[in-house]
């Protein structure tokens, strides 16, 4: 009788390791085996199979590919040092293998070694000056990474140069151009767009982001069409089959509170967080439940988050979730109305809303314009920013509250410093603008120089950008015949101290076409008058809405010429300016700008208006008619870079272009500027 124990079959891993050791595991089988282990969540086994194959197959012609895949698995397992070593081994075997250069640079960047990351990408950029199609693609990615990291490091000039190389390499790819134009705006490099033999003006305009375009041109139709194009390219049409459209619950009959989901990366110490935190505290819990979905970077000891978390019914950090996972969380939370607080601003998670995780999706507070999307149904604004005749510039249905700029009346303000402490002379009239440098265009700066030239002895006090930008503005002043020392640059300061010091100025001068938003509210809060004039687009009308809400409409000018004339007059007539300041102070607490309880009630009324419309089957469908046509017209007209048009002239120019196109190929009527009557005419 045979009493010996039966031989045990080797485990799948042991069998694969033996095949690798004896050089009988093909490259295809290796990758399939490793992928199977990875898919099963067993990365340690995938790492072991790669290690064995590398150890016993050093003469294989595609060993560099194995090292690369091995590095990816190591990185996914959290072994960044091992991943770096594997990438270096890959590049020893094939120094021109682009993906390894890119990933090695990313590994250095994530390890806090930005300089090494840039050098790694530069090495590959130099290696691929003459390239194949694949190498060109990797060269493009490398240049974009260089530009991005340099921008984050504050090396704006160097970043701009790297991005321009990427643009000229592939001007049809918009990512580099999007950052490049925004960089030039931040650096006050005028003209912002400069075409070349390899990159046309139309291609540069096509690559601008919606936010950069809002700083560049007061053209609400083109901004709407740009948003529409941006949504199509950035979001596309994700697979939403796992998200059946949920109809609104019948809460108007049950009286149950609405679940409102605020989705934002800015629910923290940020202008948007400052705007919303008192609203969170004042929301009536009998009418609404507040769910906050924070998609920003983790923060510690953040006063805004502390206050918001104390009053929110539910706070969720969704930064680590994918767009689909975040949408699933909102869907599972039974949110009635999801508020997109980011729009197209930094760290936006626009794709979340493409899954339609709530019956109603709203654009509010964070982005000054239309989203141009098929899934944002409402936009909340006020009658100054979007009067009824301007609703044609928005794809969403517009609902209104008293003022679109909420404030926090509990904001901390430090003790007011002396002028000397703020770097200002004790005497003399001080004009000021504390908007970001990206909002200072050539036309606005020219207006400021006219104002300074007509008011000897006055100063212009603005935020510092960096030494190079500050000097560029001084040089521009000298070129305009204004002594450079009449520009005074305010250094960065903690928010309470900044709020205290801005009260030292005499008159705030707004920018155009992208005006002051929370900055204007801050100025008016501390008693500093803000001079502005409205345009046609959301960003160009926001400041005049705030000034009107503060109760000083006499500071709203008719046009650029009136703006310059009124600034000069106020500098020369201190009694007139004092009267305005006294009015501002007298109306302060009773103004719509500071009546946050009424604004919050109005906001809740708007939410219920949306809910009831949904229950009755009247949720609006975004109007995207003819936006490709409006985009082509806008892209042509914006190249003229005309600073300001009155409403009638603006619409006439579009109608003339529509008529030309209609004569060539009929255009279906829309509810904007091409009506049935215009079509027949």
C-alpha cells in the first residue's frame, strides 16, 4: 500500500515565479498576471512577479517596459522610492522613453523636489527636439508639466516660456494655452494674446478658459458659448446609466425640509467661504437641511470650516472620491437641490453634476457667469447683475435674491493702522484697487493714468503681485507720463489686517471688465467708497450690484469716460466725497448688503420655488440653442479687443454677423438675438 503523501500543487503565484525564473513567462503573460493581481487588490503579489521576471530576464529587449510597469505598481502601493529606482533603471535601458521621464518628474514633484522634477522634464524636452509623433506627445506633456510646476512655484516668466513652447508645438491642444493666457494676465503683459507663425489668434482665443475670457472681454454671449464649448470638451458625456433621474419628492405637501447640498472646494478661509459661513448659520432648519460637500485640499485650524461644521446637518469630505463616487454620495444622501459653488474656478468638480445626482442643480456664488451646460438648470443672481433683458446671455433659468454677494458680519477686523504703518504718506489723496493683478487690463490701467495725471499729488495703492509685475506697472506709468513712485504696492497681509488697512484709502477704483466682487464688499464694509461702471456680462456687473446694495448708487458711473471724470471730481472735491462716505456709514447697517437674515430667507424662498416647480414638472431645460454659431461670431469679434460697447451697439454687431451667416446657410430661430422675426427679415 502506498503511504506517501500526495504532492501539493504549487500556488498560482509560485507557478508564475517559477516560469519567470526559467524564462518561460512571456512579456504578455507577465503583464496579464500582474494586472490580475492588481485588479484583485493584491499588489504585493504583482510586485513579486515583476521582481522575479526582472531578476532572471535581464537580456530581454523590452526589459525597460517591465521596469516601467513595475514602477507604476510600486507607486500605487505607496513605495515612491522603489518607483523612482525602477524608473531610473527603465531610463538606463531606454533614455528616450517618454512616459518614464514624465512619471519620474511627477515622483520628484510629489516628493517635494520641484527643481529635480523640472530638470527631469527638461532633460526629456531637450532629448526630443526632433521627435516622432509619440515623442512629440510626450514632449508636449513634459512642457506642460514644467509650466504647471513652475507656476505653482511662482516662477511665472519661466512657466510662461515653457507653456509657449507647448502651444507652438500643438496649438490645437488647449491645456497649455489656457494656463498661458491666465499667466500673462497675472503678469499684466499687454497685449495678453500675441499670435505667432505657429499659433494663430483664433487658436489662442479657443484655448482661453471661461475665467480668463471674463477678464479679457465684456462679451456675455461669447462667454456663454465659451462655457458651452468648455463643458463639452472638459466634461463630455459620462456614462450616467447608474444614475436614474430621480424625480423631486413631494415636500411641499409634507412640509419636510429641503436637503440642500453645497458642493465646493472653497468651504474654508477663502472669499467664498467668508461669503457663505453666516448664511450657513442663519439657515432655517425647519425649511432646509444643509449638506456640505468639501472637495478642496485638507486644512487645519480653519475658522470657516469650524463654524460651518458646527451648523451643517452633514459635512462630507469628498476630495479623495472620484467624480462618480462623489455623485453617488450626493445621490445616496437624497439631496433635493445641489449647489455648484465652484463653477469653473480652481479645483472645480464640474463632472460631478453631469451625473445629475439631484433633481435640481444650481449655479450660485462661486463663478460669475453661465455654465452653458445641459445639467445646470438654475442660476441665482440679483436684478442688478442680470436684469430681465439680460437673461438671454444665460443658459440657466435666472432666479433672484436681493444681493448676490453675501457677507459675514462677524468677520474679524484688526485695529486700523496709521498710514505710515501701511507704507503711505500721511497726507494726500489715495486712490486704491485691491483686485488681483489678472483683472488689471491695459484699458483700465490707461484710465487710472488719466486720473492720476489730472490729479497731481495723488497716489494709486494696489496689491503687489511680484517684483517683476510691480516694475512692469511702474514702467507703464512712466510711459504714460506718470511718475512711477506714485504707484504704491501693498504687501500680502493676514485678512483681518488687510481689512483694517484698506480703510486708509480715499476712493477704490474698480477694474473692467472683471470687477471687484468680495473685495468691493470688503471695502464698503470698512467705509471705503467704490467707484465702478457696469458692463454687460456677469463679472462686469457684479461690482455695481454691490455698490447699489450698499446704498450709494451715486458711485455707479455710466461708462468709462464718466468713471474717469467722476474719479477726478471726487479727488478734487473732498466735501463731496465726505458726503458720500457719511451716506455710506449712515446706511451701512440697514443696507441690503448687510441684511444677511433677509438674504438667507430670500435664498430659501428661491430653493422652495425650484422645488415646487420640480414637483409640478416645470424644472427648466437649459437653453443651448445656436451656441456653436454664437461662439464662432464671438471668436471673430473678440479679436478686435474693443474695451467697451453700449448694449445697443453690442447687439447690433452680433445681429449683423448672424444675418451674414444666415444668408449663407439658414439659422434656426433662437430666444437670444436671432428671433423668428429676424429670421424672416
